[in-house]
């Protein structure tokens, strides 16, 4: 695995803080009705993404996830201003304002989207890996899902075929405890989600999803197994979300005290403590990083605010073009 150096810890801190503040800004503008529809925020789960990205080869590996998907494409290299603009429904967004919160996508950066159908991305992730194996490409797909999605039949079908064909895919469950609002303990007899892999003899196991270093180590092993022909892995990242399932979630299923307890192991705080303990940066240098993050979030907001909404013509340009129906002129 690539060494976890001073530079890595500093990048983790800056990235995770930016992702957190980016989501906080979205929550604020959502209340102002500048962003509409559903909004699922990633606060608390940042270590899963930070650790995964460290283990990936971003020049060839792929990522696909569910609808909690704003910061993953940013981590993969997508311009955060375009992600913010997409959430605003602006023409400068990643999908020209037509995808919105749950459907960020970038073929250029190998991010194959958020998907609104629960569990819908799981067989698609296996399909991406199948294509890589079929065309003999040296790529691995990381396919993420929530703890609620593992109850879908599509997961079992995908697991079966992924093992049968030894596909280069890493399935990752981000178990934040409550799915849409129901605890894992109320949806299944066993609360050890990783054990679902055992039924397919798939390498599997639990991971501390609040520590990016631990995540990086386990994801690296899974990626290496996939890249060298060893087939898929299923990892259960034990993490926690500080906000509700979406902005409309009243969170009656948990106490404020429970949330505060998990904030004691906040991944951003953990990384910051290591930076200070090891002398990687001073308090003043961290404050300077914090200011840079705040400025970048403001820049993203300004870009989205000042961008235009899509023109009406775009509605027609993005449907389909029919040769014997010349009445709609397509421009895309």
C-alpha cells in the first residue's frame, strides 16, 4: 500500500473538512430553497471515502454509489464548483443541471453516479467490473451501498455472479446504523452485515469506518485481490451519519446523546489530533487550512449562484433524435 505520510494526513484533513463544510453549505442553501428535492448528506462518513481514495488508482479504478453522493466525485477529481452547480440545477453542473442531488456523474473521472433506487447500483457495479474483465482492463470497481440496501435481492444476485465470474469489484457497505430510519437490529436476525459474504464464500469482514488509515489498509488488500484475479471482496464499514437520512428526516429513532457520543470519534477530529501530536502542522497552519476550505466552499456557492439555469431547448436536446422527425432541432 502507498505509505501514509505526513502529506497524506494533511490531505485527509483538508479533504474531509472540505467535504463536511461543502455538505453544511448545501444544508444551509436547501433551507433557503435554492436546492430542491431530496438531500442526503455525508457528514460523519468521510473516513470511508478518504481511506478508499488513498488505496485506489484514480487513473483507472472506478466508483459507483447510492444517492449520498455529493463528495465522492469531488474526491475522484470532479470540479466541486460543478457539483454545487448541479445541485442548484444550473447548466454549468456535472449533468447540465438535470441530474440534481442524487445523480452526480462523471465519465471522465470514472464516477458512475449516485442512484436513487435503493440497491440499484449494486448489480451495475458488478457490471462495470464485468466489462473490465471482458475487455482485459487492469481496473477495479468500488461499489458502495448503505446498510438498508443489503436487504435487496439485487445484492445477492450480484454477489453470486461476481463470485462465479471472479469479477474485479470491491463491495463496500457503509453501515451508518439506521438505513432510512430503521436500525439494523430491526431488519435482520444478525447485525453483522459483513457475514452476508460468507454465503458466497466471498472474502469479507468488518472495518472501522471512522479511521481513514484502517479503511485504506483494508480497501488496499481488497483492491489488490481484485486486480490480481482473486475476485470480489465485501467490506462492512462501521460508520455513523451525524445528520438525518435526508434533510426531511426528523430523526425520532435516535437520541441527541447518541449522536454526541459518536462525535467523540469524529474522523476529522481524529486526523487533526494525529497531525498535532506528530507535529505535522501547527495550530496556526491548521487555521490557515480551515480558512482555505471556507474560501473554496464560498467560491463553489458563488459559482452556482451566478450560473444560469438550463435553456428550454435543452429539454429536447437530451431526449433522443429521430431522423424522420425533423421538427425538433437538436444541438447537443
